[in-house]
């Protein structure tokens, strides 16, 4: 009997997408193409898309008492997959409580019964001649109401940064969210042309590309025109609405380094600003916060919010604010705290006056880094729990006193458990998984915890953290990280699953040495302070900023030395693991035939190389002046660096030139953007694993750094001048002039890396 996909008529777009998803997946799995129809032909077996609330065929079956009520809560993310017999016809029902959960049901079916698996960088789809239609009864309901991820405003490499993605990239990403049963995302990459739309008289569209006279990540010069960005954002948000995804509208004091006030608005409207006595983020009028204490100033921000809602988001159920994120306006902490509370109160009042049924999400970045526990708890006591949610994304901070555990939230106030995982520069495999698991157990037991969200400063850096998220955000798993690794390898790597699993498991103790720590409010004299403090680059790759680290005034801080000594002991405890893990990796890897294996092998190798370069730096900085030891360390460090440069060269993911070329393939690009991209990636905060700076900066500065360590009279000023000359040379060199050897053999590089790490350990731990 023929098989027909029956899609509901005049239903929300998500139901049409669910029908199309079934059609696409069925053809990929079986090679057979099914037709989609809005009407039952009366004779075919049916794939029924949607519950009886939208599908007329299913409604008739219910009214005729052939089907009882479905095991879902209508309007929620519940879904079911149910087989049914209609006078000899086989019927398979995909019914969600709403549109997106109907899509969940479709992808769940192909995962359960066809062995399909879904990842951010593609799907694993085996072949099946037939798929089951009988004896199926699946019903699912999520533990958490909010499940998703955020995309942030930094720029670097296309793989990691959402601002570089085109509409096809975004569709793949949003599809991945629903394939993994997530429902929430946040596009926080700046405001595009909202100023032009909200204040057309004061802020005209630029003639061509906007440029900024700024350095580092503050250089927000356009790469695509604002009008193209506007079209792209509209397409992204429309597709998100079609998928029935949730997303908050940014509101409040929206000025930040990536959402600046146009100079033309400042010149014309002449807004007043909050006085900022503290220098952090006090970098000119375009980055200053309007004086929200004045009604007319708050009205400017409200107009921006209303315009964002009207032009792009078109959903007033959720709003999001950072308050006065990261800013300390006054040197007096009591005055600063009072001002920040006023900011939250005024923002909430504006939203609740205009959108009384909306919920307001309060981001907690400020709480983990700048507030103490008593302040957060004081704020909690004055908030309306019916319309406010704490959107925490700092669960794994090293100091438990700086985490949600100490804020008066648990069992008292609505909140979301969030994993930050990585700063912009931290693109390697990493994570305090044991700490995350311990604290997640608190969230699971707390009925006030309403979600699980992943909010890093860069995306797609670590397939394992994405797997951890998606294994837990629907229904919390009791699996350890090691069990999750095994399952991920089976699903992701095909014939390479076994060696990849062995390598991942062996490498995990070394991977865990990359740890996001955040800040602490503890007194520096308190016991074990070094375990909690936000020390210089304790959670950042030192090897991408060797000389920068050495010239910092706090690089010789005795507390930092104590931290390093503890970290060195942890490396000694896992001696041999990195080299063994590398030797367990598969070798004959074709990046075209096995792109996931190739990508993850490269990530494991570069992570191990980076860890040992970091270790050598930690040891070398304590051996200043010991020439013989430093010469040995320099030799093996240079070897590790050379291998890392070659490895990055064979991976397009890590090429700035490839990122620039991908931007050009999407739309015309600002001819001056190459220098901006260099500013955006190669600044003190964002330096990371990328081929071109590794070749032209990190590799070359090795000699400078070790020369300084071995010298008795070379000043930090002289080292600074050498570094500045190196950076300027990089800025002056076209990316097209830095050509990698794409034919380099990854198998050879794996062997070289394992041997080099073994040699390093023989010197470090004789």
C-alpha cells in the first residue's frame, strides 16, 4: 500500500516544516520519496503530522472514538509517536503539543528506528530499506521549560562566531536545535540597523560600510552592509519563528561594546550619560550608558526595544536584560549597588507597563563577577517571581560562593541553569565536567529551576559540551561524562568509534585541566584563595600570548605562582595520558569522507599540544635565569609549536583567510575588513588558535620569550617593543600571503605530537 504524509491545512509553519522534515529524512534513509498532501486520499497508509488540534483527519478519528485522547499536554513541548490501524490502513501519528514539538517527534522517530544522529556539523544517516509503522507508542515530556543556547558578538573564525554565518549556516544551526529538542536561542551579536529604524532622522544609513576608529574587539566596522545584515537578521528570525522557537527581546540599558550608540545620534539628540567613575568600559560616548534615571533617556532605550520587537523578534512574551552588565559606575560599592538596583527596577517597569504578560530574564554575568551573594539575594527578594527569571550561565564558576548556590535562588525563585564553558579565546576542548555534574544535580532536584542553557562566548568549540547539554536539557541523564563520551563516539564516528572512544577517555584528565574559573569575592589572604581567584589567564591558553603574559605586571604574582604550582602537580598526576591518547587515535583519515572524525581528531591533537605548551610556560616562568633548563624547555616548546602551526594549517576551520573568503561568498565585503578581522581576533582578550597568527606571531615570539627568560638584563619594555613590532608585522601582512601546506599528513603530525609531549614530560618530570 502507498504511504502518504498528511500535513495539516492552514496550520502554523512548524507543521509544514515537520512534514517536510519527514519527507527529507525518509528519502535520505530509504531512498524513497513520499508525497505530502493536505487531504487524506482514503486508501494510503498515512504519516499523520500534528495533533487533533490542527489535523482534521486525526480530529475525525477522535470524534469517531477510534482514538482516545493523546498522551500530550496541548500547548507544551510534549509529543507522542503512535501507531494506529484505520480499517486495515497503517497510520503513524506524530503529534506535538505545539509546532516545534511535532518536529521533535519526527526527528526522534528517525533516531529511534533508523539509527540517525544529529550534530551541529552534520547528521549521521544510515540506510534502511524499510521503517516500522506498527506497535509504536512513544510519549515524551521535557523536564525543563527552556532549553537552548546563545550566540555572541565576538568575531574570529567562521566555525565559532555566529556573526559570520549566512542564512544556510543559520538554518542548519536552528534545525540542529530542534533536532536535539531545544526550544530557545538568543542572537546577541549587536543591534544591526535598529538605530536607523528607530531614529531615522537622527541616524541615517551609512553610504556603504560603517567604519570605526577603534582597536581590538571594539573595532565593530562592518564587513557586510547594514542593509544586508538587516535582511539576514530578518531571514534568521523568520525561520526561527517558523520552527516555533522561543527567543527573548533585548531591552533596558542596551549600550555595550558590541551595541554602541551611533555618533550621529549623540551629535543630534545629545543624550546625557550616567557618570562613570570607574574606568572599566568608560571608553567614550558611543559606549556610555544613557542616564536611565531621566525618563526621556530611558525612553530612547524603550524605543530601541520596541523597534527590535516590531522589526525582527515579533514576540513580546520574553525579554532579556543585562542591567548595567560589567560596569561599576561609582567607586563607592554601596552607591553602585543602589544604582544597579534602580536600573533593574526601571527596566522592569518599562516592560511591564507596555507588555504586562511578558517575562523578564535577568542575565547573571554581573552576579558571578561583580556582586556578592548578599547583594544578589537582596535583589531576589524584591523581584516578582511570576514575571521574572534569573538567566544564569555561570554554574561552573570555581568559587561556589560566587555561584547560584549562594544567591537565595534554589527552591525559592525561578531560574535557569546555564553553562558558560569558554571565553572567546578558549576554542580548545575543555571543561570542569565533574563540577558541572555536581551542581547540575542541585538544579535537577529544584522545582524552581526552569531551564538548561549553554552560553559561551564562542560556538562549536567542543562537541562534548554540546553532547552533554543535549543529553541533559530534555530529561536529565544519570550518565557520567565518560558514558556520554562513549555514546557520542558510537553515534558520531562510524567505524572509527572504538579508537576515538579510547582516545577521548584517555585524554579526558588532560582535557579537564582547561577550566573556566571566573571571579571570587574572597579575601586574597583566605585559605586556598588561588583555587578561586580570577588569576591572569588561569582559564586561557598561555601559548597564544606568551610574551603578552610575561610583560604583564601580575605575571610574577606569588598567588599566581601558587596556582601554577598546583596546576603543574595536576599535570604530573596525568603524566603519559596525552601521548597515549594521541597514539590511540585513528590515522588514515580522509577529511572529505570522514569530516567529523577529522575535525575532532584535530581538536584533540591541538588541545594536547596547547596543554603542554601552557605547562612549559608555567614551569619556565619559575626558572627565569636558569639557562640550561630553559634551553631544553625552549627546544621542546618550539617543537610543539611547529607541530601546532602545521596542524592548524591543514584545518580550514582555523584559517582567517578562509573565514574572509566565506564572507565574500555570501555578500560583498568591506574591502578594509581584513584589518578589522585581525583586530578582532588578535587582541589581548581574543588571541586564540588560528593558523595565520600562529604562524606569524605565536611561533615567532617563542624566541623573544625565552630570550627574555634567559636574560639577566633585558627589560619588559624591550620585550614589549619586540612584541609590538611582531603584531604590526602581522597587521601589515596580507592573509593571502600566509599559505599553509594543506597536503600535510595528519597521521605524521599525530605521531610527532605524541613523541614531543613524551619528550616534554621527560624534561618536566624526570
